[in-house]
C-alpha cells in the first residue's frame, strides 16, 4: 500500500478551491467537494497506477469523478506525492 503525501502547493490548491466553493455555493457544497477530492486521492493508496499519464514528464493525473478537477501526482516506489489540484479549464501546464 502506497503512502500519500500532499505538497504545500497541492494543499494550497485545495484550500483555494474550497474557499471559492464556500463563497459561491456554501459550506455543504464545499464539504462535498472536499470529501470527493480527498477520497479520490486516498484511493491511490491501493491503486496508484489507475491514473493516466501526465502532461508533464514524470507525472500522472487522477481525474476526480463528476468534478472538473485533476490531481497531478508523482509515483515513486511506495509513495504517491500530490503535486497540484487543477481545474480542467485551467491551462496546464502553463
């Protein structure tokens, strides 16, 4: 089972997303989005290879079901590092 580690940048991405949804749609929606993103990432503990190849060399991308977000990760041995959480409308990579 892989260990999942969130970088400071990924944590900030998630916080920015939740702040936006909290301000626009309320606490219930923000909480629902938080749970769905975290659940998607936690599932990578058992199946990190279920992700697609990333647009940046050395990365992979986990598409969050029913949400417009992609979690960018790196897989190394038994570690999954979450690098970014990006909106699908965002130009990535910059």
